[in-house]
C-alpha cells in the first residue's frame, strides 16, 4: 500500500485538524443523549372534559387536588379520584369524562420547551 | 520474527485501504438520501422570516431532496470524491436545524465531514479486483474520528443513564408517560416483551450496560462482530419501545467504520 498518510502534507497540521474536529465532536456529544432523564418542566394542569351522550361537551378545571403534580403523579391521582363516589358522580348519565393533562417537556437536544397535551383515562359511561 | 505494538502515530496515520474507503463512500451515498429526506418536515420554529422562506421554498421541497440524491450519485461514482463530499456537507448542513431528526443529522454530518478528508476517489469501482486495492486513501485519523463518534454516542448515553433515578426504572416510568415517542406505557414499572414481563429495575440497568459494552467492544477486534450483532438487537429492542426518528439507522451506519476492512492488519517486522 503506497504511503500517502497525511491530508495536508504536514503531520502537525493534520493533528491540529484532528484535535479541532475531536473537540467539536466532544462538545456536541451531550446533544446526543436520548431519553435518559425526565423531560417534564413544571407541573401538570388538569382539565376535565364532560361529554354528554349526544357528543356535546364542556371543559372545566379539574379539582384542585389533581393540579400541580408531575404527570405520573397526576395520572395516579386521577385514577384514585375517578374511583371515589365524588369522581363517579361527575360522569354524566350515558356520557363520559375525559381528563386532559397539559404540561411542557424539554428535549435534551432542543432549546425550546414544547407544550404537550394528553387526553387520558376516559371514564366509561355511567350505567 | 518480532512484532511491534501499534503506536499513537499508527493509530492516526496508518494508511486507509482505498478499496474499503470506496465501499464506505458508496454506503454514504446510499444512506444520505434516506437519512436526510426532509420534504415532509416542517419549517423550524426558530427560523426568522428570511430563513423560514428558504426552508419552505427551497430546502424542504421535493426538488431539493432529488438534487441531494443526484449529488449522492456523483459521490458514489467517486468523481472528485473529496470535493463532492464537502459540497454535500454544505448542502445538508441547513437540514441539521430542522426540529425533527436533529440527532441523526448531527451524527451523519459529523461523519460526512470527517469522511470528506479521505481520498475515497482513489478507487472508483471497488468491485473490480484490479482497481488498486493496495493503494492508500489517506491517513487513518478521519476514520478514527468516525469510530470515536460511535464510542462517544454510546458512551454519553451510558453515562447519562448511570444515575440512581434511571437505574431504578423511575426515569423510564416518567418518560413513557410524558413523551409521545414511547410506543409502550411503562408507568407501571414493567416492560412487556412478547411473553416476558421485565421489571424496569432490571431493564434500565441492562440498557445502560449494553451501551457501555457497545461503546467499548467495537475497539476489540475479536468482539467487533459480536458488538455489531448486539447493537442490531439493542436497536431493534429500542424500536419496539420508542421511536427516535433516524438515530437508530445513523448509529448503525457508523458500525461500517469498524466493520469495513479500512485498515490492513499490520505485518510483523521481518515478514516479507
């Protein structure tokens, strides 16, 4: 194999380019971290969508005890609340409830927080 | 017969096999149109009006994607390969700013920039036996940078996961609830794979360990094929749990820097 073992015809110059590129590579490395840590910023605002049997719906703020938690805590609390008599009483006859969770996430590689919206745990129609 | 330890100088300046470099060049040319296809993506929200106009009317148009593919075809042919690779880097750089796929684009752009220092056009048609398989495509250091990028990619993710919160599975439980990228709900602390129900307190440390292994094993010649197979399995598993756009493919593409015979085994002194 013939020896053409430099890019710039000078090993010191090659080493400078190598070091510069390696520095850039290492500096950008933290951007490559994916899904290693929770991304939620702030807490969750929970709204309650009450859907009538004919599809009409109104959105109201959910009880204060469900507000201001992390998303997972909010879901856990919603599940517990929906099982209480107070929660079951909120389901309109023949209709359903939808829990809307509003929160913000921050991706490690993006400078912009993004708003997320999750509709979850739609309660079954009351018997 | 005496053998010599590879030195730091060998590590950076050993000649790159031109035929393998030509295969790598063709792989770049084939992968880039796929990994950079952008005409269905939206204008980035950070872009001020003039830049947004350029994104909307030029960079995110089907015609630009086709133009990139044509430049890739020229790269594959080996004609002025270094200049074409550099041009391709410039053409693709604005696409690194798109909101979706930033990580895979960063990985591929860094690899392409490094590869543009390789004289991969020394051999234009690597499948021809007489096309100069013993000639050099330049020094090893650009390829070493691509290899180091793969190590850094797995390494930073393994390090980021080495926290009590991640290793206990708590972080994955939160993330699966927060992010729509997750295909499965892990909030109950269990990951279901076929008939297996794996506690996240086991799955999370296993994923960190896998990334430590992948960061290191490619550097061990005897383990590099094992690492490649383990890496494929690892990414197939990840794809079942969450979507990370093109990062899986870009990462697997970097395996070629280890798997192609870019460096001939050193001959021991005295071997004729």
